[in-house]
């Protein structure tokens, strides 16, 4: 077997292993217990089996690989600073907790690229001389893989946070208008929030529904609203929560506060739209300069250039005789 084929097989195995760790980690973060699932399955079918038989009825990944991934997650948790775990937890909440991902799984995703870079360096030592996996090329590939693998999950999480915050910010004026109407009609704030979260199906309605469930379970309203604002991380929502809490403490009319907040949010949305409109010409400059203008030049001046090159003037200019 040639060394190049060996190197290719090792790289493929590394990629398969990294993908398996990602999928297994995401599955482990959901909190599903496969053994408990199998026990419920046996009980529902009325079958009697020993614990050993139930364990052996599971797949190899549920019996061996999934517990191994969980142990790795616990080991990562021990060596990760508590402050970093808390910050990552907040950011995952702000992103909508994609795939029920835990902070340990997110850290594992960031370090997979670093491990792949080191493995590439190890593989390059066994590569044949003169191949692309030797010398400075291997070092550049390993460094690029490490940097990309370390920062790519963070960039992905940031994009999820920005997209979710924009969606919530866009839906807030209409939601506050409905809250104002419901409160002026005689509903309490909790009932108005319930009406808003049942009216729409977006990120804002989901965070309202979660805050409402927390209040129903016994959490104080002001604490539930503060936690809701922390989970989103938008200054406008934080200001709205602060105004609502202050109106409750001072006895100010809730309808007036909600109306003022709705007007402010509508103005804020208009300002954001104007800001995006001001950015549009600059964003259009690059595709126009590098894509549209060259195409127009080719379409408009191409035939004239061909005619000029085939004419007598073209023969004189380009040395065609």
C-alpha cells in the first residue's frame, strides 16, 4: 500500500471520528437515557426481561459510544473555568439553545479543529517526500485547520445570536401594541402575555411563553422578566422589562407604560430600517465593481474589440501585418 493511500485513509478516519463525536455529543446533550427508553419499551409490550438482556438489546453506540462521549464531556467540564461555562451557557441561551447543546459539547466542537491540526502534523511526518503534506505546506494546512476549527463554532454561534435578536427586535413593536390593547381592554399583564404568545409563532412568542411558564411555576414576575431579558441580550427588551418592573413598584398605569414602549420600539425599528438603507449603497459597490461592471464591459466592448483586432488598424497595432 502506497504512503499517499495510507495518509488519505488516516485523514478520512479522522474526519469520520470528528463527525461522530459531534453527532454523539449533540445526542448526549439532549438528556435522553437509552436504557430507560428500552425499559419503557419492554414494559409497554408486556415482556419480562432481565437488566442484562435489556442492556444487550441496545445498539453498540447506545451501550458503549454514547456513555464514552458523556464521560469525555464530564472530563471537559472539570478542566473548564466556571466563568467560561457560565458565559457560554448565556450565549447558548441567547442563540435559542440550538440542538439543546451543552457548554461542554460546544467546547468540544471548538477543540476538534485543533486536534485535527495536530493530527495533520503527525500524518505529515509519514507522508512521502515531495507530496503536498510535507514541509511548510503541511504546517500551513495544520495551522489553518486549527484556527478555523477553533473559531468556526464561535462564529456560527454569533450568527445564530444575531439572527435571533434581529427577529425578536423586528417582532417587538407589534407584540407591544397587542400587549397595550389587551391591558387597556382589562386583562392583566400575565393574561396579556399569554394572549401574545398564543397569537404568533416566532422567537418572541417562545420567550414570552417560557417566562409565563416560570411565573406559573412560582417564580416572581420581575425575576422571570429579568431572566427573559438576560436570555435574549437585547437592550430594547431590557429597557422594556425595566419599565414594566418600575411601573409595578411605583404604581404607574401599565397601559401608559406599554404605549410609550410600543411607540419607542416603532421608532427604533424605523431607525434600524433607515440604517440598513444607508448601508445598501456601500454593500452594492463590491458586486457592481467586480461582477456587474466587468460583465457590461465585456458585452458592450467585446464585439468592438474583436472587429478592431480583425481590421487593418488591428493588424498594425498588434503586429498582424
